[in-house]
């Protein structure tokens, strides 16, 4: 079986984030066993356009839409989140605890 690259592993996790939920770069990195690699998860998300993943659901640990400049228009990421029932004010998810999805808690361990 072919081993997946780090970016492919990131996309596999992001593809499982449920509608109306968000997660952080760091939470994805921790799940993948690379706790200090949140920035690398960010690089994967920057390159995610050709992959069909809900990239708008990945935010920073404080709830900020730090990847918003990678979406067409200045508010598309916010609009996508709001269409899923998530309130965003000043590019920050409100009530983050209620919407946060932690892959360490929600997904089985990686093989």
C-alpha cells in the first residue's frame, strides 16, 4: 500500500470535518502525530485548491479566519462558515467551543 504524504493525510482529516464545525491547524497536526507542525498544515491548506476539501472549516486556535486570503473575495470563507450556521465577527468564529471539532476525539487513530 502506498504511503500518503503529509499533505494527503491533512486533506483526509479535513475532508471529515462535519458541516457546521471547525478545527484548527494545530489540532490537525496533533492528530497526525506532528504536534509542532501547525504551520505545515497551513501550507497544506494553502495548496488545497485542487483537492475537494472543506478548507473553510480550518481556522487558527483562537478562531481567526487566518486562511481567508486564499479564498476568492475577501469574505468568501466567512460566508461559507455562516452558511453552515457559524457566527463570524471581525473574521473570528464566535462561540468557538461549541463549533470546535477535535480529530483526536472524533476520529480513530491513524494507521
